[in-house]
C-alpha cells in the first residue's frame, strides 16, 4: 500500500481526533482510517451524482421505457416472483 504524508496544524489534528472519537464507525481507529473513510464517502457521493445526472439525461432525451413497457415488466415481475 502506498504511503502519503499530510501536514496539518495542531487545530486540524485536534479536529480529526475529535471526529474519530465521535464517529461510531471510526471508534478505536486511526487518522488514516478516517481519511480512508472520507475518501470512500466522496467516491460514493460522486458515483451517486453521476447516476442522477445520467438518469436526468435519459429522462430529458426520452430514452426510458414507455408506459406500456413499464407495465409489462411489472406484470412479469409479479407473475415470476
């Protein structure tokens, strides 16, 4: 795993330590775990944003299913379980 160094002032280090202490999913973890967690959150946020933008584009270009196609899928799902 690659290592990086980040230089922060004391105030920022204290804030990071408080975040670690108060976040249930980070308790008993390190500063590195917090940074990794924040990166994962940002990747997830960006992925969701791209998905929403793509859905908007599909809607704007009317590339989605017709009402009849949607009803057929619903019926198929109900019949097949």
